[in-house]
């Protein structure tokens, strides 16, 4: 299930910068990863590349199958990220479309076969692919030897529920911890637009109107988020949230994996050259 998005890097446009795509995708991506963890955080996984499917299996034996797009692999051995469009494994073209589409934007980091690996690079590249394709859920799967394969997943059950005040506050607070966001205001506006939320801008703050209340995001003189206030229509008094911190149970300061990996099965269908 894809969300409305602004096209990045089409033929008529200048190639996007990686940080711009990261800012555009950071909050919506984090909400989708929370949603994925809620439903499949403890599930085993399996990928069938020939069929383009990714299956979660719960402890009860119940399964849920998603469509997958293979983005690339992060390997600590060579210390590099390798894009899936290089296709050293000979996978079907249908599972490489997201990687190809990201490269076609002209994004510099997406046109290099391999990139030096840093802690947050895979997640930043996944965010770029999300902003380009409109597929907002990812899974980082261990495939042996410390290597992780990064996928985008699509399925009706992965669509987000209606936004709520508590969830939006959590998304905005934790989203800043999941990855480096430079333009905080741009990131909030991109999130509100994608979620269909009406916004009111008074210069120093943005207020997002939700079905169950409102969330006001305040910015300092440098444009950084300095506070988040929530008001529920069911509450007599506004609820003031503290500044974003790392206390959230699902917060991931490294930003590499928003989903706790379930004791997964290793897969043997990857090899790397380079």
C-alpha cells in the first residue's frame, strides 16, 4: 500500500539530495516501522525472490505474505553497501524496481554500485527509496556472516490506521532519534501532507489537526523542534509532552533497524562480488 508522495528526481527535475529525501521520509517511515513491529515484531520471516514475496510466520503458525522489493545488502566483511540493481544474484527484474527507480532519480548515492558502509547508511538509503517509490515499510533481514539484506514491503495489512494524537506525538518524538533530520520543519510538513493532516503555521510553530485533537510542534530560532504539545478533544486540559528523548521503548538511536529481528532463519540466496 503506497501513500501520496511528491515525485523526486524526474527527468524534468534536478537530482535530489540524499538528506532532502531523508528529511521527507523520516517521520512517515518511523510510523510504518512502528506499525510493522506491532503486527510482526516477533515473527519469523522468509523471502522467495523468484516469486517476489516476503512471508511473516507467527508463533501460532499464522502467516502473512507481502510483496517485496530488494534494495541492497550491507556487509561488514567488505565494509560496503551494494545496491540490488547490480544484481549479482540474477534475481528477477520485478524485485529490483525500487532500487532501479531510486537510481533513475540521479541521486548520487544511488548511482554507485558500492558505497563505504557506515552505521546509518543503509537506513538513509532505504528512506530515500521510500520517498521515491511511496513504499513506506522496510525490513532489514540477517542473511549470514553479519550481512543484512534490505527490503521494501507492500501489503494491504501494512497500511496505517487513521492518525491519532498519541501516535503522532510518539512518531515525531522518536523519529528524530531514528535518523539525522536536518530540516525539521520540512520533515514535519512532509509527514503531515502524507497523512492528510491540516496544518496551521504561526511562524514559530506548526499545529497539526487530527480526528481526536491536535499536535503543536514548536521550533527554535534554528528551525529545530524544541517542543511538542498535544491536546485531545476528550481531555479537559492540554497534555504537554516533554522534548524528544530516547525513553520510548521502541526508539532506535542507531536508526538501522526499527523492527526487532525475530530469531530469523538464515537465507542462502545471496552472494556478493566486488
